[in-house]
């Protein structure tokens, strides 16, 4: 659930010759602009959360607890999406929650993508014992149940922002390493790499100047596709109570909080879940779109 | 000639096949007519993309759906119009009455089934043979294609065989139900030169034994010379010239045919330089009016640009579509 | 072939040793569990006694030897919280997870296979669109949220199904459904794309040329080739059923391994966490070997590999 599954098949992937109906073409562009809009909004919301939020996300108001959303009977304009058991504003909490989702995802991507890329390029380019060792470590990392490790780490270090980042990063680099190694292997035997070698370029220089620029496209695609998965994973950890600890308003934690009063106040769980779904959907669509544009060979991802 | 008395197996009249894509209608095959007799090999020759393979697939009604469609024409097999058959009836024709050999033996066999199983399938499906009888038919097919120790080979998986051997297996599949017509789509292009010669000789022998009619699709006039009794030259979805092989080599009428023949290196003739055809075949979406070859034709005249040439008979079984002839 | 499997088993064994060490270190690093048991009135003697009783007074290497020799005998030590053997607790919880996980796994795989194949065979049809929609939603909506919403709809509003707990057949509907929702989309997508690749292959065209029926082409010629990729994923999914059940068991208050794990982790109940981790790791590795063997059945090329 938390691991990016990369099952790139070895079967020869040929481009399809079949034509697609026109409406699919129009849809393809929509699946770019709408997700882009949603994700831009997410970043905007996260950055300007303190300006946008109508209330303090952690301000408790016991008189105004379990208020329904404004559009329902008994709801007020003051709390557009209602309040939770402690009378906190759902909307404001969700706005602040975007900061947690986004910052955790970005931190994890920064760590996993860079570690994975370095490991992948080094393993793919140097080969031999280095490659064997790095790839064994990668295999073991990919075989380890991510949920189990996340739970263990949460206990070892106590719940917190960096614990979540570590829990998601410690295994998350492996799929990058595997993919980048594959790409590097293909580049290693190209003529321009051979030429650079003949010209006396060092291994480091070849990896940085010749190999890396050629895998950037694949990297961008995989990173985009990981966004949705990370947001889901962060939400799942928060839901289990091992995410960024309360009172910080994480979306997954909010869904969990609403669980005990689901019969009386469905909105506490419902709204954060919808937002998670929307953001993840956008990330996945954008990833698909980028993959088709930049690197159609990764269709299996 | 002997072949003139042989019965006609296949007769195609005005076949038109198009692909409907986002960019428009691709007229892959645009009104072609030809015939093949028992025991005869017709070479279907042309550059890639001229519609040879689409013609072959049209005969089997196996165009990629939903883009490909047969728009018009008749495909008469022993007098029966295949285009009038139901899907189910058509399926009974495939493999049994018409079969086909694909280009690449490395990819045209299913990697997870044994050779014997893959040959047995059409035998069971189309001839209703089971058990020992089916096995005998499989072995007979392997023998026909000179596959050594067939009883052992039929337990092999494709990956255990060489490319040439695999293409023989594909041939055995095609011949397993004793078809009337065999379409061979560049069956030797993917093979080494020596294996290629063996394979061609093998097919001549198979034809002698079974009297099967063969449509041999190729781009190589060298192969044509060795294999085919008659030739139909295709250009941009149309047949431009058709004639008995020795006639066409001696006296090609169409400038395109002449250019193709001249581009084959030969030892028995002194050639100053190998001929190459300037330019590219036209896009099959926006075809020019008039003769399709005229933008590349060294002998193009005013009329060539305006009207499509009609068939002219210039000899026994020799037809040309070119204004130069009239 | 047999050599290949021996190598795989050897590799799995090495990995198991690695995980044993890792688990041992991680669990010790998570802090002293005696703090959770002692009360403010506990005397130092009592604490020392407790540590001795739990074997925590020994040095780490000694503890490791005790840990490993216990593993070999199938003993994982006693739960610190519940004061009974961890193995016994697992014995109580495991059947519940199996009762939840097995039906969910087989339902999800059967659906993934059927729908994935249908979508590929009828590409760009209404079926394909439906399958894509399920896949897209399934991969975007958080499973725990869908489970809660299903609970709200079917249990709270419509009162058709029990809210939580285990017991009657009705109790299975929502938890199994939730797990199917977790497992289905990725697998279905994989089957579909794998099938599409295979359907483009030349040997499929040859099968059509032979005059085989569409059903034979899809179920005999295409599927067996298309399964080679998804098989690995299915194995991985099966191996991770215990951790995969965590969220479902928490939501529906299901007395299985997942819930036991979360409870044990939050209570720092070493022996139980250790036991579950070892079991999960062993299952994972065992499943990998099963997948390798299954591979050999599907793909003759692997079966005939001599080296």
C-alpha cells in the first residue's frame, strides 16, 4: 500500500496501432488541466493556510460541538463544513491539513528520489559487485512489509513529522533505485557514453553529465505518480494514530476522529476523505498524462 | 502452359480495405483484383506500406478491429464469396482452407505451449481429430516440413528451437489441415540467407506434394525469381502490373516494376549502378488524383497527373496500369 | 530447476536471518517496556524482579541467543501486557485474519482476473470504461474512508449489516468488502494491461489464423502468457495479507492479527511484536518461493532452465 509498485514487464512493448475515438482525445487534455488545477489549489492552500482558514484549526469550542455543515438543518454560516466533537471548524482543519499532506509528501519524495537515483545510477553504471550488493539491498527493502516497519518506527521514535517521513522513506527509495538502474543499464551501452569514455571522462562525470540528464524524464514521471500514493500512505498512518500527532489536523487523523460519532456526525469523516480522494486522483491523472507525454515506455507502472 | 489448365482457387475482385483513424481514412488497399490457381505461387510484391500484408489479412478477414474494414469487393474461394460468410463460417475457413505464415518466427509461436500442441490445435479444431489420430496428423505435418525426429520435436517448446526450425513449425501449423490457399507474408525476411534458401526450396516441394496455391508476399524480387510463377506488383494500395515471372523480368512495362527489378543486384548482367527510386510513396490518406506513382515517375506526362490509368493487356496474363502503354 | 529452487530457499533463509536481527534491534530500540507495567508504588526490587522475569536483565547478546533459541523451538516468549505466551495469542488471532483474508484474497483475485480480461478483450467498450473507473477510484480513495462510509450507509442508515465485530455471516460482508476494495484495483489494472500487451502479440494473430474461437484465444493463448507478471504481485499481496488487514480489522473491530499487531506496537509488547513480525516475514519469504515455483509451471522457459 505504501510502496510504489513497479512491475515493468520484459515483454516487448510495441506502440498500439489502433486509433482512438475523438472524445478520448479531448478527455486526455481535460485529465491534464483539471488535476493541475486541483494540485495548484492544494499548494496555494497549504502556503496561505493561515490567511485562508476562517478559524483557528485547534480552537476548542464545546458549546458548538458536532454542528452540521451550513447547507444542512442546524448548520451555521460560521462553520461551512460543520464542527467536530470538540467544536473545531472542519474546514479550517482541512485547510491546515493540506500543509501536513503536502510537506510529508515533498520531504519523502526529496529523500527517496535522490537516494534511489544515486543508488540506481551507481549500481547500473558501475555494475559488478557494487551492483549486486545494492540490488540485494533493494530486493530486501521491497520485500519488507511497509506497514509493519512504519508501525515499528512510530514506536521507536514516537509519532512525529520526521518519524512519518522516515517510515515512508526507509523503504520508498527502492522502487526508484530499481527503475533508474534499468534505465542506466540501457544507457551504459549507448554510443555517446562509449564516446565519453574514449574521451577520458571519469565515471562520476559520465554519470552526472551523460546518464542523469537522460533519465530525468522517467524520474519526473515516477515522482508524479508517487505523490498520490504518498498522500494515501500518510493518511493511512495518521488514521492508525502513528502519523503527525494531534492536535495537528492531519486528514487521515480527522477521518479516524469521526469514526466514533459516525452515526451522528458523518461530516467529520466524510469531507477529509473526499479531499484525500480528489488530491490523489489528480496526482494519478497528472502522472498518467506526464507518462504518456514524456515516457510512454513506462505504461506498466 | 500447364498452369492455365489448373483450377482457379482464389479470385479477388475490386477489393477495397481502409483503416479509419483519427487523421482520416487510410486507403490501404484500393480496388485490387487478382487470382491464384492450384499449385501456383503468386508473388505479391511492393515496398513496405503498399498494402501487401493488409491484402493478406483481408483475405482471412482478420483486420485489426475496429479501425480496419473491408469496404468493397469480392473474395471468391472456389467460387464462394468469403465476404458473405458469417463470422462462424469464416472461422471454419481459417486454418483449414486458407492459412497464413507470418513474418517473424521468433514471435509468432506461443511461448508457453509445446510445438505439438500448437500444431494439434487446428487439427482438432478444423478436422475434429482426437488423440492418436491428431498426433499422427501433427507428425505428418512436421514430416512434410522436413523437421527431423518429429516424435521428439513435438514435445519441444518454441524457445528450444532455432529460428529456421521455428519457421518450419509455423509452416507445419499452416499446412496441418491441408489448406487450398497459403498466404506467406515475408516468411524468410527474418531468416539468415542460407536458411532462407532452404526454406524456399522446402516450400516448392510442399507445393508439389500438396498442390496448394500460394500467395507469396515479399519486397524482394530475388525471392520472386526463385519462388513465384506469377507476380502482382503493388504500389500505394493498387496493383500496377501483373505478369508471369519470366515475362516480367524480361520485359517490365510499368516504370515502377522496372525500377524494382533494377534495384536487385544481379551477377548475370552488367549494371552500371543500382537503380534507386527517388521520393516516397504518397500518404494513403490524401491520395493525388491520377496515377499514384507519377510524382516519382521519370516518364510522367500531363495525363498521368489527371486520370488514373486503366488496365491494359500487353501479353498473355500480362496486365499493366500505366498511360505509357496506351 | 531444482537447483534454482534450492538457491531461492537459501536466499530466503539468509533474508530471514537478516530480518531476525533487524527485529531484535528495532524492538530493543523502542524503549524499556517495564515502564509500562510498573506502578508508582513499585519498589526497585519489584522492578528488578520483573526485568529478570522478562529476561531483560541479561546483556543484549544473551537476550539474542535466548530469542533465537526460542524461535527455533517455536516459542516467542510471553506477552508483557497479557502475561500469556505470544504464540498462544497468535493462535487465537490468526484464524480470524485467515477467515477474513482468504475470502477477500480469492474474491479480489477472481474479480481482478475476470474484469481485467473482460476489459482487455473488449478494449474501449463500456466494460473497459467501467473497469477503468473502478481502478481509478480504487486507487485514489482511501480504503479506510470507503470502509467508514460503507459502514455509515449499510449499518447506520440502512441497518442492513452489523457495525462491527465478528460472528455471523453478515459480519463478514463489510470487512471482506473493504479488503477486496484494497486488493482489487491494482491487480485488475495489472491484468488488463498485461492482457493488452499479450493480445498484440504475433502468436495471438497466428491463433486467429488457425481459426480458433475468441474464447480459446483469450483464455488459453493470451491469459497464460498474461499471468506471468500479475502472478508475482498476487504472491506479494497474499504474503502481505496480515499487514494488509490492519486497517480493516481496526475499523471493524475484528479480533485478528492486524489489530493484535497495532495493540502490541502501541503497548510496546515486545514478544508479541517480535512474534508477529517474524511470522509476517516468514510468510513473505515462503510466498516468494511459492511464486517462483508457480512461475515455473506457467513459463516453460523457467522450467527448462538448467543453470
